[in-house]
């Protein structure tokens, strides 16, 4: 079997408009295959939602984009760069952890849990990564952080600690923190699943605004309203495979395959 650890020739680079391109992604845990040779392309400025039943591989696929889950085989391209692999004399080899950290700067990820630093203020949370990773000076990071915190509607919370915020407010700060790294694509893994409906609406509105502004986004979600009304494309996954990749108007209609209509009816 061909794996990412084998030495291979440098592959063809993707179209520059393809911010994310997954080619034949396979992921195995021992005898269990979680992803089966998945192909997926995300164009610049697109919002793509990934839906499907629990255990279908949605989150795993999302985590493959920034190599938090390492594919057993296949290629992950983000912003024209091959993630997790490097060119050694015209051949591909597995990237070191240091190089992989640089690759991950291309992506911003928002998780189900907010994962804010409890001992830091809101402002410090958003400033921390750009300074620690050396992508911005302290002054630049401060200016950017203040602007982003205001952008998510929490300009009056700069000095607050995470425990002083609601869950929706914490998730909005988590979004600001990811945006502070100026990523080429934002990845959302069930960002509203830990929130009650009212707080979820606050977070979804921030995500809608990002979509309107042209941010490239890949969103794993059970929020069907968001998928229907905001996404450019909806990807339906089941059993580690992409079953359908279509515009919302097609997937949320009688034209959709029976399996998808059955899923949506529940």
C-alpha cells in the first residue's frame, strides 16, 4: 500500500484557486478504515458544510486538512502547499513536526470546546498565538486582536477572563483567536454543538458574516439551516466516504438521493 511515509515523486500542484485540495485521502487505525480514498476541493471564498450521521468520518476528514489526523495515504494541499510532506531532491518525504507546525499556520480551527486559556484575558487569548509563533510583533498582534474582538461583537470584554463569559461569547473569542493568525481557510468542527440554541445563534451569525466577507470555510455541522442558507456546497458523508457533494438547492430537495432525504427528515 502507498503511504505518506514512502518516498514518492513531487505531485502536480493544484489550481491556485483551490485553497484546499484533498486527493485520495485514506486513514486507517489498525484494521479499521475510517476514510476511504476521499477527494474534496474547496475553492477560494467558498463555504462548504459537511453533514452526515455520527461516525461517518466528518470530523476526521476536517482534522486531516491540518494533519491533526495524519492520513495513511493521499495528499492534502492548503493554499498551494503540500501539508505534512516535503520535497527532498524532487521526492516526497514525511515532514518533521517543526515543518508541520508551519504548514498548520495556513489553517484556523474552531473546535466544539472553546479551549481558551483560563488564566488569560480575552485580549491575551487572541494575541497569544501570533506573538508565540513569530508571525506578528506584540504591537501588531494587539492591534489585530482588538479589531477582531470588536468584529465578533465583544469589544467591551477585552479584560474579561473566560469564566466571565457565556459559552457563546467564549466560542466567538475562539473564532477571533483563530482569525488572528490570518489563515487561508477556517475549519469549524461542530462549533455550536455545546451551546444552547440562543447562544448558538450568536456564533452562527459570526460565521454567516465571515461567509459574506468571502472567508474560505469548511464547516462540520448539524445546523441544517446554516448548511441550507449559507453554504455554497453541502457534502454528505457516510461510512468514511463522500456520498454527495452538491449545492444546497439540490441536496435539500426532492432531487437528493433517498438516503440523504431520509437523514434530513430526522
